[in-house]
C-alpha cells in the first residue's frame, strides 16, 4: 500500500498522506487541500466518503457485517455481558474489573434522583407530546439543574458528569412514558441492577410490587447493548459536532436525541411497527407493499430495510431476530405482525431490487416487535433506542473533547445569486 495519494488538477499535481486505521482502513488526509489548491474543497453530501474523526471506540465493517465495541465482538457482548459493563467499556476503553463495575454502578445509583422541579416541566407538556421531544427537552433542562460546566481536563469532573447522566437519564425515560400513561412519576430501587431498575421504573403499577420477567430483562439487556454505539452515525456525529463548540455534555446529548428522532435513523423502529400495522389493516398483502417500495414514483420505503454502511447484513439484526422469537415464544404471544415481518423479509431477500441494492433488514426491523411484546408503547421505541445509545454518545463526546478536536465547521459550494443591488420595498 502506497503512503501518499496524488491529485492532478490541470497541470498541477498535489500529494496527500494516507492515514491507516488499526483495521487497515485507509483515508486520504486532505487537511492541506484548501491551502495548497488556492481554495478548493471536496464536496460529499451525506458524508458518504468522509471520515470526520479518528476514533478508538467502535469498529464496523459494513461489507463483512462486523461490529465491535472496543475490540469486543457484538455477538459476545450481547450473549455474555451486562449493559452496564458494555457502557463502561465504551466510555472508559476496557471492560471493568468487578471493583470498577461496582463503583460505577454505586456512583450511578447515588446520582439517580432528579430534581422534583423537573416534574413541573413534565406537567407542562401536553399528554400527546412525542416522548422523544419530551426527552430531548428534559435532557436539555438538566443543564439548568446542573449548571457547572465540566472541566474536560479533570478526570474526576468528567467521571462525575458521566455517572450523573447515566443515573438521571433512565428516570427521564421512565417519566416520559409514565406521563403519557397517566401513571405516577416514580423512582427505582438501589437494590436492583441497572436494567432491572429501568424496568421497575417503566412498568411498576402503583398498586402492586413489580417483579421483572427474566426473559424480558435479558432481551432488554441485549437490545440496549446492540444499540449502545455505532460509530459516526447521524446522532453521534451530532453529539460530537455540538460538543465541538465546547457546549456541555447534556446539551450535546439533547441535540443527539433530536437527531435520533428522525425516521431515517432511530425513528425507524417506530416507523417499522406503524408500517407493519398498516399492512395488517390493509389485509396483510406484503406483495403490494413490496411493489410500492420498488416504485420510484411512490415515496414509500420499506422501513427497517437498508443501511448506510451495512451492505450485506446487519449483525445486530441477526441477534435481535432470534431474541424476538424467544420473547414471543416465552410470553406465548402469537403476533400476526411478526408473520407479516417474516413475509416481507423473505420476499425482500429474494427480490432482485433489494438484492441488487444490498438492502437487508436492519436492527430496527425486529426491535419494535420485542418492545411491543414488552408492553412498551410504539412512540417510546425510539426513546428505548436513545436509552441504549447513551453510553455511546457519552464515549464519543468524551473522546472528541479529550482528543482536542477542532470545532466542526464544514464548507459549502455556493449556488445562489451573485451580488445584486438592494431594491426598496415600493420598487419591487
Ligand atoms: N425501501 C426501498 N428502497 C430503498 C430502501 C428501502 N428501505 N432503502 C434504500 N432504498 C433504495 C433507494 O431508493 C436507492 O435506490 P436507487 O439506487 O434506485 O435510487 C438505493 O436503495 C440506495 O438508497 P439510499 O437512500 O441512497 O441509501 P442510503 O445509504 O443513503 O440510505 C437508509 C440508507 C437511510 C437507511 C435507507 O436504506 C432507508 O431509508 N431505509 C429505511 C429507513 C430505515 O430503516 N432506517 C433505519 C436505519 S438503521 C438505524 O438508524 C439504526
């Protein structure tokens, strides 16, 4: 492999160094391009060919369907780890020792009380407000309740901010759901593990003791792990770019939640379920919807299919498909929605349109089915994704600040009007 790239523009030739990652991915380092070429830039809408940073957190190979956090295979983590261990590894670099994990968990628990005044903010939202909007606002509001900005050069301050948000975020998630359901805004219990505590906060009824179903707890643990990081996706890039202006951690996370909300990103899990419901209501004719998805004059897309980087299979979808089956079997749920999902998957896997474009089911094709079986309302699905993604966002924000990355500020090619004279209103 050469170590420089040459660019020829007219009679001028320029050289740029190649940068190699630890998995042999290669990038052309164009930092000097603008200066050397008298103002030329690259243009790459959607950043399909643009690396925004160097990162040591998550590796994925979209062609081979590989996903690893800090070098650990997603399959191993989903099978053997607790979400909190994975969160620790993402944020601090290695799986924790027993002592590190205990301390991390204890510190999170002692930070899991949210100021009572936050309840007044929740009360001000209409009941039909989308919980992603509520969560983004509440995360931003946490800044007002915790105003001191983090000195990123202090390991202790960074750690304190991390355990604070890891403790409070699940409370906000549970409250966003309970507000919609008219349930009292409760707290968890310090005696429970991180995931069991989330379940208690979300599902506990005011008149009975909550006991978590172990199959559901295991599936939720898996789902949170599978969603915990995914390198420089839309919401993570948002968190990094907002944080690059030295905006605080909570403010950056709030922006990430908004980015995740969209149906082309985290909002896809809600969109998948709504699509499957609509197909069921319409008689369950999957072929009709396959045809719509392929029709270029129809804006309909098969939600839960395709991925910007996975062009063979999404390894998270492989794991989650099995988990969905286990949960439905254990709970004895016969869900016609699942039959429709299986039908669509089979048809798409054998259809040249989908095969040629390498469109396969992504993680969100099956996650909604599990959330539904757990009794989580459809509008909360993307919130559950955010709950899983929290440690990834934190890790990426922390890395960006520790690497002292410059403020994110892309350029553009201007295509508007050239200079023109101002004309007063009466003369227009
Ligand atoms: N249904 C039908 N056709 C599709 C779909 C789909 N779900 N996805 C892509 N295509 C087609 C496009 O129309 C395009 O066809 P063309 O080449 O004939 O013009 C081709 O496949 C490539 O599509 P792009 O939009 O260019 O692919 P891109 O990488 O930009 O988009 C994305 C990826 C946004 C995920 C897209 O596949 C999509 O919209 N999928 C549905 C939404 C979804 O499930 N999002 C969740 C992503 S996973 C996550 O965020 C956790």
